[in-house]
C-alpha cells in the first residue's frame, strides 16, 4: 500500500488562495493546485470531496482575509467611511480577490436583506446610529446607499476605468455619506 499523502486541507486551501490572489479564480482547478503543491491531484480529493467543496472554503477564506484587511482601515472615527474606503482599497490592492467575492459568480448571491442583516454589517449600522445620531432605519438606508455607491467606485478602480487617488476616493465617499444622510 502506498504511503498516505502528507498534504493537508490547509495546504490545499492556501494554494488555491494564492492562485486566486495571483492569477484569479478562473485559474483555480485541481491541476493548478496540484502543480502549486508539487503533488498529483489525488491528495486534493483525499482532503476535499470535490472542487465545489474547496471553492466553498476558499470563498470563506477570502472573506476572512477581507475582514482582516478592513480592520487595518478602521479607526473608529467614522466606521461607514472607513469600511467603505477599505472596500475600494481592497478592489485596488487585491483585484483578483475582490473580483472573486464581489463580481464573479462563484460566491453565492445574497438578497439585500441578507446583506444588511449580516452580523458584520449590523455592527457597522449600529455604530453609525451612535456616530451620526440617527435612527436604525436611517442608518440602514444610509448604509445601503453608501454600500452601492462604494461598489460603483470600487468597480471603476478594479478595472482601472477611472483613475482615482486615495484622497479622491475618500472625498467621494464623504460627500456621498453627507448626501445620503440628509
């Protein structure tokens, strides 16, 4: 009997993450992951039932990375501004990861209600209520509108259709928050 593979689930997931980060989600397949790990494809399917299972965990890993990325931008002064700016900067600095979770069809779709009521976004909304002294309903509407506005900016930055400096992005989002809050 041949020896068992020493390739762990974490090894496979990390290889898939790096391939996505460097080349995009379209380059993640059993062969590319195996090549990155210098193994055959068989050990991959010993730790993952199929590529769908790997992709599911990969999406979760990218979201976790995004949340950690965002933490570096949050200073607690204006959480909506800081998170929105971080979202755009994620599109600028981690193009392939941003594309994977916010543009490609590999991530599961969510309703607007599911997006707003996620624990992560609810935390932001509740901080907005305190920071802006507004009602929950007004915070939800402002969050929603700024979220979609920021996604538009991020999309332009992602494909380099519009060249915007960090200062310009901050000013655009600041002005949007003012308008959407009024």
